[in-house]
């Protein structure tokens, strides 16, 4: 992707607009194009020192705050950590936050932050999310697992541990209706290595994503993931 060479006057005008906007509420709140001008000025103006990881995080946190993006700090941290291929921003060593960010990385950060400025959920922006000890792929329009789903997995595992068949019986099997990303079934299969699962969903997108996650996490041989509308099946059975 070629980047525009903004003149010094353009950059100064954008910076001035950026400062004035804080004082005059009549100016537009959302300024994605302005953000792009300022961001690209860091790429093209050789008088500006190479941005660091910490500088990028601070910059985008401010942009998110000014555009009323929920959880601006976490949004910036998740995106930058994802681009740098680091698990979490907090897991970085102290010296890593001062590392320079390459032009390719800056461009990738911009592309993802642009999506966040359009209020896309952060899970869809970085296309992955942690669920218990696993990292799952996430894609719209498949529902994003809620924290309550992790609590449900814990309850199921607790029930298994107190039963006479705590996953040790190779014939133990469970059914999930409406599997979505496959988070619940895959997490249970990961924690109960001798168990099997049948996961169904009427959405083709959900089935594809569940299959992808099951294969990536190597539990696909113990999972039957099927496209099926359970309500339609129940109606047929009643008839």
C-alpha cells in the first residue's frame, strides 16, 4: 500500500484542527480521516522519530477516547499486541515497550484501528479471542462467547469431577445445541481428553468456524460438528 506524502502545511493544519477540536464541541467528534493524516505523517515525515510501541499505544488510546470508543485503553493494547504477535500488552518486557514499530506494523495497526473506530467489536477486529486457556478464531457474524459461557464450562467440569464418569470413560459424550464458535464444546474436549462431543448449529458460518477452531486446537477427531436446525428436526419428529 502506497502512503500519501502530506505537505508540512497539511500536517500542521491537521495538528491545529486536532488541538482546536478539544475546545470547540461544534467540530466533528469522529475524525477518521484526520487520524489517518496524523498517522501517515509519522510514516512520511523523516523529522519525526520512529514511533515506539508505547507511543503507538498512547496515540491510539487518545484517538479512541476522543471518538467515544468503549474501553479505549484495552482496544489499543489488544490491537497493538496482536500486530506485534505478543499474547498481551501486559506480558511485554519493560524494554519491549520502547521498541520501534516498523512501517508494515504501523500500516497494519492503522487498518485494525480503523475498524475499531467504526465500532467493530475488538474480537472481530483481531479475529481471535481467549476462552479459558484456549485462543479461538472469531469471525462475524458468529456470536462472540460471553464470560458466562466460561462459567458454564466450569460448572460442567465440576459436575463431571463429582460424577462416576469424570471423562475417563471413552464412551462419555455431550451435546451442544447452537455451538457458535465451538467455544463450549472445544473447551470441554480440551479439559476432558477422553470425552466426545456432538455440536450443532443452523448457521453455516458457525459450523465453518467451529470446525476451524476444532482443527486448530486438535480436538476435531473427537467432535461431530453438524449443520442442523434443531427446531425443524423437533417439528418433524412431532409430525
